[in-house]
C-alpha cells in the first residue's frame, strides 16, 4: 500500500507545473529554507511562497481525485 501511495504522489508531482514542483521539492523534500530556495531559483521569496501554496493546492486536488477513483474501483468490485 505504501508503494502505491508513493507512486501516486510521484505521479501527482509530475503533473503539476515545473515551477511549482521545483519550489515544493526544494522546501518540502530537500529541506531548503524559503530564503535559500528562492535564492537558488532566482525568484523573490513571495513568489516562492505563492508557488508552494498553489503547488500544494494542486497536489491536494490531484491526490483527492486519485483516492476517489481508487475507492470507486474498490466499491465496484
């Protein structure tokens, strides 16, 4: 089950915009501070924060849809 969830997260990450994905990966996965990530990406901190917020929102929507489809498949069986 863990590998299914991991695969779904990776698929969802690939589905969001590259700018948002880069911001999320740097902060949430690689552990950079907002200031460090903004500096590395060459964007203002506010832009980075916006990309992270929008990326998280987009990921939530994609993962909710995936979970919903999976539960529908289980119910149909």
